[in-house]
């Protein structure tokens, strides 16, 4: 019995060490500081979004003759005294509906927008810089005498985060930029039961084709992955681990935690008693 008491601390320590193995799967980007500076310096910056169906575009045309270019700006009109004015939203309708119907261009399934006077313009699969060229070529010099300045902005840059995260849903960005870690953070981070080493990224290209990629949050190389910077309409799915999959039914969190703690203590005590009996 004396030997069993002496061995007790070692037994408990061994059990705790074995239990801590799973903890090694929780940290993100393990040993990221070991990535060479020259590797990190070559990481590509976020590329301009490639426009696709259902994207909302804000296209603003400006120039020295604002009256002439006002015809190509949704929501603007020329007053009887020759000034350019902006439409005001109807207080009886939501601002989001107003913006969609009067200010922004919705890209249809064919990748086209309906541009004032010009008609259909194909913008699907293009970057914002390419759309600028298309708009300028469509209205100058046919409709105006001076080459205009065109500003194109994507108004609905968003990604969807699903699965074992704390706040699944649609995440939006106002500056047309979002990386993988930012999206995970905006979704409240992964749940403890989420698989960090096998996260699915579903990407829809401008031509409508989908791609599926796998990312590992435990791996430091995610920082240099070509999929670290997200594109609009990306879908991130965090798969639950085996323990969560086997226990699909849910208990009250407090009850579940209590059962886990009691069960763990019970298992340790049973093992200790069993080993002690063998040593006698």
C-alpha cells in the first residue's frame, strides 16, 4: 500500500499529460514565428474582387461637365435651373431597398448590368479596373466630349461562415477586403469542438464555377496560403470533431460541463484504485 501511495502522484501526472495531448490541437498557426522574413514578404496582397452574378456595384461617373455626366449616375438628375441634384430616399421605404433600386447596379445571372443610355454592359468576371475601362469606352466619345473619371465599388463584399463557430452567419466587409482570420474572428472564433486542421473553403469564381479547398488553422503556412485572402461570396465551413459528431444531441451547457468533470474525475479515481490494487 505504501508503494501505491508513492506512485499515486506519478499516475495522476501521467493521466493529465495524456489528457493534454488534445490541447496541442487548439493553438493556431503553431511556430508561425519560424517563417522566414523573405517568405512572408512575398505573400500576395489581397487581389481586387472579381465581379460575378448578384454583386452590387456603385458606379460613379464624374468630369468637368457634371451636367453631361449626371445622365450616367443613378440617383442623380438635372434640375430645371441646370444644377445637378441627388435623389432623396423615401421615408416610407427602407434605405436598403432604396439604394438597391436607385443607386446600385445588380449584376444579373449573365454577368450584365443595365447602364443608363448605353443599355447592357457585360461586367461578369472582370475586376473593378476593367469595368472602369468598359464604362469609359461605352460613353466616351459617343455621349460626352471629354473622357470621364469612373469610380467602381463593390457594395456587398461578404462571406458566409458555417459549422462549429460561435456565431455562424454572413460576415460583411465595407472595404472590399477580408482575410481568413478576420472572417473567423467576426464569427466569434471556432467552437472548442470545431476541427481546426480541416476547414473547408468553397469559392465561386466570376464565371460561376465552384472550387473547394482545405485550410489548417494549426499550420503556420496558412499565413502564406493563396486562400488566406478571401473573395466575396466565399463560404467557410468548420466541421465538428468526432466527439461533437457522436453527441449530436445537446444538453444544457452547465449540465454538460458538470457531467464531463464528474466523469473525468471518476475515470481517474477508478484507474488509480485499479492500479493500486495491482501493486498490493
